[in-house]
C-alpha cells in the first residue's frame, strides 16, 4: 500500500474530548479529564484506552468504556514501573560489583582495555569509545581526583564501571570471550553465560522502557530473554509461558533476587498492586492461570 503524508491537525483539549465522546468513550468528570489530557497527553493515555476499542481501525469504543478506567490502568502501569525500577537498581549494582571483582582479580585493574579478552575487536573499540566519553563527561569527585593525580588515560575498572551505563556493561559482557571467568560471573547468579548475557540485554531494554515512562503492563517485549536450561536456583515450573510478556520479566527479577536479596518483598508488593487494581487483565501481562502456585512466586 502506498504511503501518504500525515495531515491530521493538532486538536485542542476540548476537541480531544469531543472526539473521544463521538467514538463512544464515557467521560463523567469533564474538568478532571481535561486536566489529565493536559498533564499526561492524549497520545500517552491512548495506549491505555486502546484495549477498550471494539473497532481498532475506526477507533470505536466498546459499550460502557470509561475514561476513568483508562486512567486507572495508567496509574497501575506507573506503579508497576516504579516497583520494577526499584529492583533493577539492585540488580544492576550487584552485577557491576561481581563483574568488577571477578575480572579485576583475574586480569588486572585495566582488564576492560585488553582487546585479547574480547571476541570482536570492533565492538571492543566501540565499548572503549563509550567509556572514554563517560570518563570525560563525569563530574564525580573520585574521577576528578584520579585525573589530577594519575597519568593513565582511563581509571581502573572499579572506578570506570561505576560511571558507565548498564547498557555498555551488558555489551561488554556479551563480547567477552567464553571461558571460566565469564562462566564464573554468570554462575554466581545461577545461570550459564549465554543465558546471562541474554538476560542482561533484556534488563537493559526493560530499564529503558521504565526510564522513558513507556507503557509496560501489556507490552510485547522487543527483546526476548533466552529461557534458561537447567537453572541452578528456583525457576518457573510452567516454562511454556511467553518470554515476551511482563510476567516473564518479573520472574527473571525474582530469579536474580534469590542471589542478590533472598528476603525481598517483590511478590507481596506485586500481589498488593494487582489487588488494588483488580480490573487489570493479568493474562495480557502473560500471567498464567496457576501463577500463584509457582514456588518462585511464593511470598518470603
């Protein structure tokens, strides 16, 4: 089909309201709806009333569709992202610490500069470029103190990897040559190195979704994590669930937290959130019918 130029005009808040009403969306509190359109935006909220459309091509709503329901779903999604980003911080810090410790003791303080440790030299050069940019831009006191005192072009890994992005860290781990040291890092978290690299990539993707406040609850993940083979810690009994949905990503977080913080309260907080928003379709999030029976999903 031939492409056409976009020619839809920007609508005022009142015009947006009129359009939603014409399409069948019920708006019981007009001032509140206008305030939310102003504060959040029509386009961002549209992702939350999209499931209520009967005819998605023509944007016709199912009967009894409420603006309030879409906003409640938005609130649920926001709280879910906050819950997840809180745990991703712990996971990221722990993975940084383990990589720095293991690789520094095995290959020295400046292991990340050694091209012979990596599979692809072009990718390694790209990583070094990112690290150099991070180093130049950093305003951390410990980096400025290092610059003043030492002649090295870059600091040791325990400084350098504290100021670089988790995406760069994931990229570097993936590019490491296979071997005992790479396996040692992955094994610490109960995985083989191939699965661990895949999960790191998925976590980077998830972190970006949360950081950009993007819709998460029913998202089809663009980056699908590998399903683990013979995981050494408690994992899902029902391994037929989709690895492209939020439930699977939450399960990955639970799996990793068995190493990082075994006494976590994630399951309790997820259940409380679902209880507060009982109209949320958990199947759209990838939750199977028997998810509460999974040992992984038992409260600590």
